[in-house]
C-alpha cells in the first residue's frame, strides 16, 4: 500500500497521454518508436578518494543521487553511510550539503530543487565529457 499514490500518479499520467493522443495532440506513430537507453558519460569517471576537485565532487554527488533511486525509484532513499560522502559538494556554482541526510527519504529540497539536476548536466557536458 505504500506505493498506491505513485501508482495512481502514473495512472493519471497515462490517462492524460491517452486523451492527448485521442485528441490528436500527440503523433502516436512518432511516439511509438523503440527507445535505446545509453549509459551516461560519467560512467567512466572514477570515484575519487579523497574527493577534492570539482569533477570529483560532481561525480561523487551524481553517484549518491543515483544510489538514492537505485533500489526503489518510487520511494528513493539516501544511503550515505560512508563518511567520505557525507559532506558539502561545491562545483560549477552548485552547492549541495549532504552532511546529515544519512538514510532519510530523498527529497529534491535536499539538493536544492530539481533544477540542480539540469545544472549538473550542464556542468558534466562542459567539464566532464566535452
């Protein structure tokens, strides 16, 4: 029962897409193409120890966010038990404090809002995999 809200949210979104398709607002032929997911570029960036440079901080924060969603995408939870990752991350004008998140549920406010993910992507595109 703890996933019921997520299930209904997904159902509502699917219903909206269905209605948009019926109204001709979505090109169903274009939408129904196979999708190939490719791993992100940071997959080849090693996790530094100690974490020092901006790129070290970027890759470590990315790793922690990914871990939060890895085991349960509908109810992400931080899993920062290693003191190495319980820290303030600062790179490219981004500042995220994960010193006290431990194992609490992930909230976008923990990283400064969902926009931070887009800023992280920009940082990666300009500094990590240009």
